[in-house]
């Protein structure tokens, strides 16, 4: 049984997020009042069918939406600051220091003509605060705690000496950035990190490339990591290693993770809480053990019932009737109502609110209240 995170501090709070994509066929109403909170030191699973808005939610938080997207309302509060109201330059700094994204296909996002080490040190050098005295001192503590070689130890001692004298050369800072990058590669359990530092992405296996992407995300010690289907393209053994690594890292560096996935087995294995998404709406949020034991929303129950089970061998697999709605012309009221086996009269007339029906268990359904009035 996981320890409850109900009383932990909220690091990121998304409230009433609505936006559309402008297309030649009309406006795609991608998110319809999404509300979500991420607590300190937790892994929050965001699950749902393809196209339900999981990745779009994370891209909104990271400020990486395409030009045809328009935010209609809402806020994303990180440490008291609304990310959605930031200027482009301010958002870039937030991504550099506070928010990190790890994508599904690392080969798409790693530069093929630069070594892994140069891509990591570029991130460090790009952060002006890296070279402030307190931050260097903190990163030196991180380096001391990692198991480096003698050359790294000499670099650390030399930088400490220069830091005490108040004179740090650019050459020493570059050596420091290299030592720190290697320590992060070691943190994500890449074998021979000194060698990997000099390698190009095409020389790494899929699992090693994903670890390198995670290292690039961790190098700034972000407050929130947005991990989008990071294990989908990997084989089962490597997938298990990456997910275990994610669990270990969030404890070591004291960060929070939003894990975007369509795989409920992954959620059950690594997440503390889970938010279920359907057609641009959050329909249920609960602790992972509670959700699997007592799913309330009809969509959540249908998702769990559609998972193949050894006990149901030989039986016909269950599926969710109907199809995902057209978000250019979404259904009125609850967007799940055309497919819902527990539909009430008001479901097609009014959208249900996300309400707390049990401690830390929220559901958006009129069968459990669901109305703010």
C-alpha cells in the first residue's frame, strides 16, 4: 500500500484550462476546463485514450503549443506564478530551470550531430544562474555525493579552491560543467558515463537514449518533470528499468512527475495518484490503490474492464461501445454521455463538476453528485 500524498504541498496547480486548435475544418475544442494538481515528490499518472488531451495538457504547461492553438481560459500556477501569463522569454527560463519534458522518442529530440555530453553541458551553460556562487556550491555537494573518478575529484577541488578565492576561470567552469554532466549520466545509471559523454545519439541503444534524455531533464534539478509516454517505444525489460529509474530519481532529486500514458499497468506500478482523462476533461482523480479498487466514473470502470485478465482466459474481451467524439462538434453536457451505460437525463444537458465524493477521490459524474449547484 502506498503512503498517501493527500497532505503534501501542491507544486503545480492547473485550473479551468480551456483551449482550442484552429483548423481548416473548424475549431478543435481540445481541453474543456481541465483542473489538476501535482504534489511535491509524487508521480501523478495522467491516463486516457489517444487524443483525449493528455499530451496537450503537458505542452500547455511547458509553453510548447503550436501557433494554431489558442488558450481560452485557465491558469497553471507553479510556485505562485501563472505560467500561462508569462512572456515567451520568461517561459523559456521556466523551462530551463523549473520544468523539464521527456518525450516518447528520444532520437527525435536528441541532436544527431552533437555528442550527448555537449548537449547536456549546453543546457548548463545556457542557464545564467548556473554560475552563481550558491548554485555552484550546491552542485559541488551533488558531485561529492556521486562516485566520480580521480580526475573529476581534482576538478572539484580546484573549483572549490577558486570559489573560495572569488576567482573562477571560464576553463574551470567548463570542466565543472563536464564533471557535473557526467555525474548526472551516472545518476541515471548509464554504464561508463565518461564514455557515453563523448558518444553520439546514434551510437546508443533505445534505452540508453531514453536515459540520456532523462539526464538532460534532471541536470537542472527541475521542480516538475513532464514524462510523455517515455516507455512506450521500449521493450518490456528496458521499460521496467526506465520506470524503476523514474521512481528512484524523484526521491533522490526531490521533484514531482506527471507521467502521461495510456497503459494502466504502468500507472499501477509506479504512480502515487492517477487522473483519468476523456475528451479534454478530467473525469476522475484518486490515489492509485483506491482507483483500481473502487473506480467510480463509468469511463474509468470501462477502461479497467477492457484490460485482458488471466482469470478471464477464453472469454470475449470487453470494449467501450461507441467512438471517441468529434471535438470540433463535441457532445453537449458530459462528453462521455453518448457512450455511457449509466447515463441520466441531465447528462446530455449539463456538464458535471469534479467533486470529492470520498477523501482524496474526485469524480465528474451526476451519479455521484457532480453538480456545483
